[in-house]
């Protein structure tokens, strides 16, 4: 996946609700259209992040998961 990332956020090891809270804080400090890449290990983040972008003007450009983590590329709205 070749997406230019403006901010990288590694939230490995954090449990709900911290991944979502730290993601919201990061997005608040970014400019519109910038891309935030988030790495999380909390399985609950998959549901939380998708619900969050559905209720905001942000967009998940790409989502990927493997055996160790969940990866999100979020464009700030």
C-alpha cells in the first residue's frame, strides 16, 4: 500500500479506550486531508475506529490486519 503518511502513531500494547482517544488527539493536531497511520494491537480497535469515522468527517483510506496488529490509514476530514 503506497499512501503518503503525514503522522505515524504506534499504539501497540494499549487497550480500549486508549487507542481511539490517542487517535482523536492526533487528528485534532493535524491539518485537513493529512494522513494518519495508526498501528494498534487491541482487537476492539477494529470496531471502534470504523464506528468513529462513520460518525465523523474522517475517512479510513485503507485497513489491514495481520497476526500481530491492526493498521489504519485515516485521512482527516
